[in-house]
């Protein structure tokens, strides 16, 4: 078995505080697909120039699977299609969005290598367009999944 990659322990408190929640309907649909609930594997989960150019080189190499909507994962299971695409919606003010960006493993890797936080520059740019910085805006996050049943 491959060694587990831990990219989030260092910022676990931020992750818990700022990460948006998955829609309950998503979990209900998945649970409706399975008879045996003894095991599950979850992997995963994530802005334009900042995402690709500034912190892009600092993502772990497995990030490519998310960017390809999991199409690059070797998946030796009978794949199941969900009834519809899902997304996460979260109301966030600018401070909360900044906190969310700081949960990204690539941001943590950038900070370690460059001894500075690149999120500040992004937030400075967003302030120009945000309006009242304490006002919440709806942020929509796409969700990608690859669900399957073990072949017998």
C-alpha cells in the first residue's frame, strides 16, 4: 500500500474554520448507491492566474487529477454516474475567502519556499471589486467525483 500524503495537518484549524461544506443531497445520493457501507475512499478536494501562475507550481503532483476532473485516475471499478452535477455554495466575506485560500496546500508550500504569503496580493486585488469587505458573497465551487463499485 502506498504511503498516505498529508497536505493539510499544518493548516487543519484553518481548514475546519474556512472550508465550505458539501451539500447533504450529494451524500444522500451516494449513500443510496451502496449496499455495504464498510469502506470508502475519498480524495480530493478546489482562481485563474493566481491558481495557475502564482501558486500553480506549488501544488502537489497529484493535483493534476482534480484539474482533470479525476479523468486521469486509474479507476478499476464499475463506474456509477450521479443523477446530476453537484456544486458547493458558500456565503463568504473577504476575510473568510482569504482564510479559505490559506487552507490550500499549494499556498502552504509557497509560504515555506518563499517565506511570504501570496494570498495577500490576491486579496488586495479582490478588494478593488468586492465592495464592502464585510459583506458576504456567494462563492460557488464545482464538485467532481468518480464513484464506483468493486468489480466481482
